[in-house]
C-alpha cells in the first residue's frame, strides 16, 4: 500500500508555497483511478491547487472531485 504525506509550509523563513499545489497534484495523480483521469493533466491539477490555495488538502481533493473530475474514489481513506 502506498502512502502520501503532505504538509503545509507557511513560508515564514523561505517562500515555498509553490510546492503545495505540486504536492497536491502528484498525490491526486498517484491515488486516482487511471481510467477516470483520462481528461486530467498534472498541469490542470497544479493550477487547481493554486486556485484553491488556503484550503486543506482533503478539502481540495473533495472540491476537485465535485467541481472538475471525480477521479478519487475515497478521499477519506487517503488521509488516514
């Protein structure tokens, strides 16, 4: 079983906020259903992550499923 770990870097010492959307995109990509992500790109996921900056990763995943493409089958399981 694969495990993804995401954390928030607040940018106090070094501005790394650009890393969060990339980490979000790769986590979604790795744990998404390959058959459902045919119309999804990493670039699109990264841009979505930037647009939803400030939301928790789980919230972003749920928003992506409901607003764009339903590609994650069990967001809750991924975050345990």
